[in-house]
């Protein structure tokens, strides 16, 4: 497995693999890899000849009071996990090699990103689309795989690829959960064992909303949202949003269409910001 540090070396590697007729996949990550990331690696490998994992804690997607400095960085462990999973190359550039001092260009998606996490993190998705666009241009993958836990992010990337004619296929991988139901996330490292067990109430609340829709035949979006909020709320949990959204675009819907919707949620559980969703 190669560890590549510069855009120039990554360009050269991808050019060589493409000229050899190889199909390249990319799994973009910020490191602190867990089984959710690795399930995306497995999917990427099944669809390609050469699997590249990027590890880059992207400064432009963090707000001024967010956790960029404290975000988990476990590079040596990440390398070991990638080797065990059969990754062909890790692209781990420095911020200085990605963003020049006078860089002044961004990619901004203005519809999907205005909702959900975009309301509480207004500059976040411009940072995401910009770095993903940069990675696509450097790695030149035939396909890229994103996780459904970040369903809004995946929808925004799909829209960016469509609107800007990026020559890359976008695949998604299912949410991987702890036995308690808590969705795997790098930020779970901020919580101790008892907190992680308590945070499982997020998934339980989503299941309650799903049961209301599917078993009680409720198509009233407000009732479903209220059920989820009531189930998740306690002294430890501060709800940021609960929305019923279109399963493809992550845009809020006014009336439930079964098979075309998901419930999306974001909460502060103690000092940790967590997101999750479930399909209806």
C-alpha cells in the first residue's frame, strides 16, 4: 500500500493506473477510521481495481468555534486498518498542499445545503463541496463512495457532480451501527462508554418515528417529527433538528411519500454533536 502526500504524486499514481486500464475508486475521509468507513472501503473495492482512501481533516468545513483542533487524528491506526482492508493507496496531504495562501475559489451548492446541518453550520457544506471537488481533480477516480449516515452530504455531492459535470460515479454505503444502535462516527470518541450507551436513544427515537409512519400508517410529517423529538429528548440531549426529508435530495417534505422519505436528526448529546437518519 502506498502512502501519498502530495497532489503531484497522487496525479502521477492515478495517471499510471488509468493508463493501465484500471478503474479507480475513492473513499474520502477525515481519518479516525471506524467500521463504517471500512464498509465503504469494502464497497469501493468491490466496484474497482484500485482503491484510494483520502485522509484529510479539512479546515474549511469547520466553523470558528468547532472542533477542528481537537478532531480525532489517528493516522498510524488508520494506516493499519487500511492495510488490513486491502486499500491500494492512502492520499494524506497537508493543508498547505491543498490550499494555497491566496486561494479564493469555492464550490457552493445553494439549495440542499441551506437545510438541516446547513442551517446550524452555514459554511460547512461549502467547505465539503470544495474539498471533494479538489479531491476529484487530484485523485481522478472513476467512482467515489460516501456513507448514508451523512445523507445530506451525499445528496449535495450528487447534485454537485450532476450540475458541474464531474466525470465520477457516486455510490453510497449503508449506516453501520454499534450493538446499541448508535451510528458509528469518529466523534463517538468524544464520549465514554456510558454516554455512548445513552446516545443510543437517538436511533430508538428514529425507530419510533418509523413505526408511526409504517405501522400506524401516519403520513403527517409534524406528528412524526413530534414523536421523534419526544422520544429523544432528555436532560442530556439538545435537539438541533428533526426533519422528514426526501430520501434522495434530503430536502424537507410536507407530506410523507412512503419509500421516498427519511427522518433526519441532529442533536447535541452532552458536548458531542451527532447526526443520524432512517429511511421510511
